[in-house]
C-alpha cells in the first residue's frame, strides 16, 4: 500500500485568511480509497520553501498531493516548482488552451494573456480536465514517486478529484476504507465511551469516539477489498452501538441534528415553528439549511426585545417584569405564542443569556430556558452550559432545542 502526503499551498492559508477545507476533504477521501495519509503541511507561495517541502515529502511518502497555486498570476508557482523537482520541462498543452479559451468565450470575455500560463504542462503528465474553472490539474511520476496537482478553490478541486484523481489513484490501492458515523445528542463523550468500552478495542472495524459542541459521535471504520464487504463488517457493530445507546442516537451518517429533525417532520407530516431570543434565528437558519425544509418549517419569530415578546407572542408583561425575559415562564409563553400564531404542529422557543455579560438581573451567563409546545401541552427545559462563550452558548442552545423537537417527534404517534 502506497503512502500519501498532502501539501496545501497558499500564503493566505498560512495567515489564516482562508480555512483549509481542501486538506480535510482530501484526507477523508484518500482514507476511503484505502490510502494512509502520513503527513499534512501548509506552505506559502515561496519557491524555496515549497521545493524544500517537496524534498521532505518525497523522502517519506509515495504519493504527494498538492492543492493550490495553479492560477495565472506570478505568485502561483506550484506547477513550476513541482516540475523543477522532477526535472521536467513545461510545454504548451493545446487541448487545455482550447478549453480555457472556450471557457472565457462562453462568458463573453477575452482570455487574458496571463492565463496561457495555466496551459503550460509537463509533456508526459496525465492531464486532469477542469470543468469548473481554468486551471487544469495533473498527475506525474518519476522513480516511483507520484505528484498530483489540484486547484485550490474547493468548487474546482472536489469535482476534479472525483473525475480525474480517483481513477489515477485507484491503480495503487488494493483495499478501501469505509467509515460510518453514529451521531448522538444528550450524552457526553466520556459517558458514551463507557457504554461501548469493549467495542473501542475492536481492530477491524475500529470504533473511535469524537466530541463536538454539545454532541458526541462514534466513527466505525472498516478496511476491506470492496465497499460491500466493508459495510458488512461495520453493520453488526453499528447495530450493537444502536442497542446500547438507544434514543441518544439521532442518526447514522447524518451531518447534523437538524437533518434528523427535518426527516422526522416529513415522516410525521408535521410542521415546526420557532420563537428565538438569544439564538437570534439560529434554529431557523439551521433548519432551513436542510433541503426540503420549506415543507415542514412554518415560521420563525426572533423576539429579541421584551416588547416583541409581548406584542407578537403574547408573553405577559407582568411575568416579564416579575421573572425576567430569561425564565421558565417566558420560555413557556413564547412557545405557546408562536404555536398559536403559526398554526404549526410543534413549536420551540429559546430565551437565555449567551454572554459575555449577564442581563440586568445578574443571572449567570450560559443560563437558558427552552420551551416546547404541542397539542398535548407545553414543557420547559432549563439549561446551564457553564461557558462564557457567546457562540458556543447560542449553538448549544439551538442544538438542545432541536433535540427536544426530535425527542417529541420520536414519541409522537401521528397516525
């Protein structure tokens, strides 16, 4: 099995101006192909440092994948340095030049002279066509070492990887690796790990715990000759995890809890409404991030002020004065108010203190109340995150609200 290394090229990555999502994507996809990614590194648009990085990488890895630095400007030097490293000459690749010219013509533009640089490729390389931009990628080999060059923009890199890099790489992999994520909510990573402690010692498939903000997951990973065999190895382990963790699990291979909520709402033929204060519309945003949410999301009210809580949602002025906006009483009335206003089947509300400062009542930062209203009544959950982190508190409040909806829907007999 050949080993792989990823080098991300770009000064903007080093400065933190751009999040390096390319490396994450490549590492995940290479693992699925059965390759061991031994190292990752980031290097700026500098000739000497990039050449040194290639020298180091070639000493320890068989396949080096570089992303970025294939543009038309003088600081885009990845291809030139890679060719220098392999002692290869650049020549004009006419097919790529024609594709680039057509790309600009279709946009009603004349191709700048500088873009012709992108059509200069090693004569004996495997060209990766770019169907989403101008810069072609490539694969080349010398003395058993392979270098693959891919464009930096994710919208160009990802399709090129699947269309061209995967066929190139499959020649060198005799196994595949498949992972399945068992996602949970309402149980911490440590408690979750204790419930499956013996499974964590398994070798194929492996089971590994991970923590996210307010969540935990178990990744079940198997190596096999093909995808169906890897899935067959994973299936009984996932079933055992499901038996042990029960309702804590909100989905297998889902990306987020809102995906599970939207799926349940569709299954039940029900609609959701939200009334948000400290989360500022985050619950609604997360729901509407999911395709098809329009069929299940009725409305969202951002009732940040007490005046709107009273005028729009019908929250008692007396209760706002007596208990404060961050209280069980207000969360309850917010949920009931938006349920009545919308005509939805279930409504959720959040009111809390996200931080970094408390409100005039001096209640602790991280305190919130989440209300859930439905045909059978209303319930309220008190949440204390213990964190003075505004973004964290808002996100975890939204997640807990979504989980309350999920748990209600799981127990709802709608037919």
